[in-house]
C-alpha cells in the first residue's frame, strides 16, 4: 500500500483564512539532559484522547518548563498508565484536546502543521472504516463557524535513514534531520491507514487520499508520496 503525507499549499488570495493559537491542558516538560548536554522538548507525540484530570497532581503538567532528566523520568512514569498502547511519550508530549483561539475560515482539511491533522466534522463520515486515527473534537474558542476535529495518530513506521543516527543513551534525542518532502521515504509502516513515523510527520494511505479526493482539492492540500511506489506529488489523489 502506498503512503502519503499532506501539505497545505494555499494560493494567493485563498478563501481559507483560518488560523489558530493552540495549546493543550497538560504536557510533559522539556528536559535538560546531562549526557548529551541539550535542553529540548518537542510536540508531535501528542495524545488528545488522554484526560489527566483524574491523575493526582495533574497540576504538575500544566506549566511549560524544562527539568533535569531524573525529575522528567518521574513525571513520565506517572502518566504512562494513562496513554494508549503503543504511545511514545517524550519531552514536551501533550495530553488532552487542542485548546486556544481559532479565527478565520477553515477548509474541510486543515494542515497548518504537518504533525497535526484537523478536519471539519462533516468530513469524518468519509473516513468510516479506515484505521489508525481517533477523532477528538478541539476546544478552540471562536466566535462562529464550523468546529474542528483533530485526529489522534499513534506512532508507526519510520523514516528511512533515521536508524543510522544513534540516540542519546539517556534522553533519546538524535541529530537526525527529516529529509525534505520529495526525498523523504518511510519504511516498516504497519497495515493501518494513518501512522506517525516520527514526531513531526503523519502519513496516510492511498485509501485516505481516494476517499478525500474532493475535500483535499477544495482545501488546497497536496498529497506527497512517501512510500510504496515512485515518489510523486498529487493534488487530491495519487498519481
């Protein structure tokens, strides 16, 4: 099965003016690693289905900050029973639906950031029977207009070449830089329709592209082939 990642390519004067300031109610802090000497934390491995309101001390996850690795390890251990099977939980991982303020007019499919997939609710029926994504309504504040649904996509597969970069033995950080789209290829993708080969990349199967052909075209979203066949780009459908 061929896989694609989605890229927004809005034309000049596009009618899609939507934007947002986003956050989540809970997140793990960034980490200060004494082994590799780097302070870091990143989004992407986020879990909007996870509700930490029942976790004792959940306020420990409400303030963004960086902490030493031993303190981070304790905080991570406390949330592991709450996350879905197969989840990767690293520095900066977020929990709970997207919050913040949305403005403007949103397309049926929204890809402002390549690791966050947002859909208008009426599009969800087009994905019935497909696997690998769980829809979660966002909690954006907005004056009017359609609500948006975020797809929670679990880790799966890998970016070809990433395995050559040895991670830090303590915090897991690597020096691997994601190749540009067009050169990026994925490998070992599980048999699902949505997967996350890295924190900053979500991919979808040719079945998703077929189902959403009209919506992708309307949204000015391009599907870029990342595996399963010759590299190519298509608007709305595979080449």
